C-alpha cells in the first residue's frame, strides 16, 4: 500500500538545494582557478570561490545543529544489513525488474548503500574539503605546511570525488520507479511511500491515545510503569513522564487503597480484564482524585507480560455526575477516524456497537453525515471544520447520533486533528455512550 507522506522537512529541502548549488558553483569557480577554462576571470573566480566557501561552511554549521536537534542524524548511521542485496540490485536486479530490497519510509529514507555513501560524504569528503580549503586560504595556520603541494592536491582530489558523488547521486535517482516524483518530493516535501497498513493503524491509535482526555498507562509484571500519556500525567499532577516511568504503581495510591489495586493487578496478570472500576488516586502533590479504571493484560505471544488500560477522570464531566460512574463502568470508548473530505476511514468495535452497525464494511467509506440527523449535522460540520482548519481539539462535547437503524443515541465526543508532517489530513477521537442520561441535552 502506498500513501502520500510528508517526508522532507522545510529546512531539509532548503539545506539540500542550497548545498547542491553552492558545491556546483564551487566546482565551476575552482576549476577556473586551476585554469581549466576562462569564464569570469581568475580574480573574480577566486573571490567568488571564497565567498561561496564561507556560505557553505555557515550552512554546514546550521545543518549539523538541525540534524542533532531533530534526530535526523540517525538517517545516516551506516548499517551492513542488506548492503550486499542492495549492490546486487543496482548491478543486475534493476535490469531484470527485480523488486527493490528495501522500502523507503519517513523514518528510513535511505537504503543501506545510500547510508554508507552519505555517511562517507558527510564524515570524510566534506571535512576534507573544508579543512583543506581553510588551509589553502590561511597557509599561516600550519607553517610547516607552507609551500607544500599536499594541500592543493588533497583539495583538488576532494573536488573530483564530489563530482563523482554528484554523478552517482543523479544516476541512482534515475533508477527510481519515478525519478521526477523524487525530485518533486525534494521540492514540496511530499512523496508516495510504501506504508504498512497495520503500522499505520497502530500509529493513528497511538496519536489518539496521546491526545485523548482518557489517561493511558502501561505497567510491567513487576508493577513498574513503562508508559503513560499526557492525560494520565495531568490527572496525577506530574509535570513529566520522567517522574513516573521506572517507578512502582504504589505511588498512585494511599496506603489504605493500595491493597485493592494490588488485588486488581494480580487478577489481570492471571488473565482477567477489569472495565469501569471507580477508584481513588493519590496525586503527586498529595491531593486525591476519583477516576474510573480499566485494566487489561498485555501479551507477548501467549505470555502475559504486564497490564495496560485507561483512566477517566470523573470530576471532569461535572454535570454528568453522579450517574457517570455507572455509565462509564458499563461502556467502552468508541474510536473513529475521518479523512479531510469527511469520509470515515476507521472505527473500532465499540463505535460500531454504539451506532448499531453490523461490521466495518457497512460504514467505512461513507461520509460522516450518515451519523447525524438533519438537526444535529450542522454542529458536527462546525466541529469538523474547526478541527481541520484551525487544528482545534474538542475534549468533551455531548452529541446526539443517528444509528444505522434510524434510532438516536447520546454520547460524549472528543475530536483531534490528524497530522502528516505539518498538514492536517483528517479528524479522529473517541465517543463515550451516555444514552441513559436523560437530563443531558445534546
């Protein structure tokens, strides 16, 4: 499956094209300095060569900081895995229509051979050109090398290697399935990439969890926190996950309530699932709060390795108290995702149950307007446009839905923008059924 993906960030594209232009201009002026031809005159060539060299050096410094700051340096770490297969593909496989041994993704932009080449370019060739060029400009830095021919020879040798790299770069670009698309991608940032549908679904679910008003947690079989989301931290009044991860779940309970949590934890480790258990938590500042707890076993193969689940803060729903305890205890949150044109692209089983749909095929691909009657569609359109155009997040709004059989139901709606890079491409969130709360107006 292929999907249009934002792969090259703005600075990355600016750096790539500016570096390419500067290197080509340095080659043109450099070979004129060596009297290979006469385009602009020796003196002009020297001056322009020096100016371009300083511009390139400044760009390199900014690029180093950018790569370190955003973690893109990892893209260039060389690996021996699949190098042989990649070489065989370029030598013979490409001519007999063999499939590419690796697939390009936003987190793995380069194949193993490209990683080795770019690593050599950044770690060897560019440093050689920079330092030999500086010594060329300032021969007094190392008096022992004054008058030596080694510096100009190394600098010129590096120039030929750069030209060879450029030729190889253009050749490998031409071997892509669509070379024009690759060039356009380095201009716009967007490219059609192979996507694993399971990984894509997992990514969207993770984003929904991260942005949800429900607090997510994961604990290993020793009771140590392995993961929590922002909502969990906010409910427990922690500033950072660093204050929680690696600690025992005992930090979340008063002494009199800890035994009950330990019993629940042990039951889930034995294979049980707990849904909607009202509990009292102890916050980081010593205060207390009430939430509804769900807990499920986490598996690796057939082995239970820990537990995970959600907590929903009861005081946050204000007007829905005191009936909310019972409603949440007997309800699972329904997940949905809608594309930028308003078409439903993903729902979970809980969503299907609330809308009385028999299966995903009966709803996926349809416009969200089928989930509302005429009276309530306008508000959903407002929410959708606000999320798509402004990046708004809706945490908890009471809504009235139209089910597949024509009946109506009520739920609490959360809605978050779905991003690809910096572009909003849809909306996703959770719904929590409150059909039994007759005093709540939608």
